[in-house]
C-alpha cells in the first residue's frame, strides 16, 4: 500500500517562479533551467515507480515516497521506502538517459550522452549512506534491529548500463524499475523471520511520515542572486510578461489585452516562494506595481490571510498560498 505518494518538491515551484522573474538573458538562466529539468526528471521517475509497486500485496507492504529525515545535525533524503515486517528496502531512484558507467572505486557515475561526458556522484554510495542514516534514525527512535537493504532503481528504459556483469556490487545493487517487485519478493525470502508485527509496521510508517521534514531551499543564496534580480510585476499567463495593470477591479495586460480578476494571487505566490512568506501592504504594492493603498488592503483582506500587527504595521502570512504545493 502506498501511504505516502510522490509529490513534486517545492523547489520545482520555486524554480518556475524564479524563471518567471529574472531577465530572459540572465547569465544564470541556463543553469536554473538545467536544475529544473533534473528535478522534474527525478519526480517523473518516482511517479513511474508507483506503477510497479502497486503489484505488491497491500496488506504486506507499506511504501513511502520522498522522505527527508534528520539525524543529529544532518539530513538524509530517501526517494522511496518499502516497509515489511521482516525488512526495509531503500530505493534510490534515477531517471537518467544515455550511457552510464558506475565507478565504485572512485565513487562516481559517468554519463555519456550526445557525445558529451558528465560526472555525477555514485548513486550506490548515496543509497548506502541513506541506509546508514536510517539505521541511526531507527536507533534514536528505539526501534528493533530491522534488516535494511538498498537498491539503485533506474526508471528510464533507454539507459544503457556499460558496467561489466563481473562488477558484483553494481550487479547486486543496480536494477531497473521493472525488476523492483521481483527484488522485493526475493528479499522476502531472504528475510523469512518477522522483526515486528503489522501493527508495529504501521506505527513505524506513521512515525516516518510525521518525522518528514521537506527541504525549503533558498534559491537566491544557491544561485547567488540578490532581491534586485527578482523582477516585480503581475505575470500574464498568455504572453509571459510582467506588465499587467489593475484597472477597475481587474488585471489587464496591455500587450495581449487579456483580463484576469485574481492575477495578483500568482504574484503573491511567487513572492512567498522567492522572497518572504509574509508581506506588508507597501511591499505588495511595490511588488505588483499597484498604486492604490486601499486596493491592496482590500485584496489582501479578501484573501483571508492570517495577519499580525496593527493597521499601520500589519503583515500578512502568504504561507496558505503555497501550502498545497508542499
């Protein structure tokens, strides 16, 4: 049973917002777009894996996607976790095209595509580190000694693996998504003795979900941008400009002449994703190029956002606008 489904990371929405609000010829645009493509590929890979895990018996297995747990002062991310009363399986999901060679001596993955060679971290080592992190996390939560296995799961059918079959570590730990169900069944035979009851298994799943701490990246820091790089304005979905104007209670685009009543909501979402999750009336007017103080106050009031402070220094929480994205 899938108890925690894959969801797009909040960073994807932040990257889309950032691309809307930097100059089209910004020197970092290609780097930001590459980061977005990588994250979207990872999310699509996890989505495709849900098809395969549905063939596992619901009453016997619990599957959790996208867990970010903390141990002491560091975090570790698990793409997919298969829980059974006898064992746990960590799946490090990779949706990568081209030819790959995993060098376990120097802990690197070499990908060749379109006559271009790139080097990535060793996914097998990544999965092993997740295993260590989960082992330590379970100890701190006073759980029994549960056998933990790990696999790197390739979800792209067009990935060509260049490793030799004699490379036993790669042969043992690297599988294609079509094989995942058979791998789980093989592990069920390998670990025939339960280490926890079904009730304890479900309790562990709930505890893992409760302990999940989604990553909230600061893109301005990551790409070394300043607030001056973020372009203000209300975005037009038709022509992609930031030039919409508020006229007689409606947003109007002077470029393509499209009208939209609530276009400011997306602008405030962008502000929450990139700048701050709280905003004042003045900051809203500055960010949306809105002239009227009373119009800004009315729009913020109509959105029923939580607020703090008095009329003069009131700040509105924009968290409700992005909660559903997380």
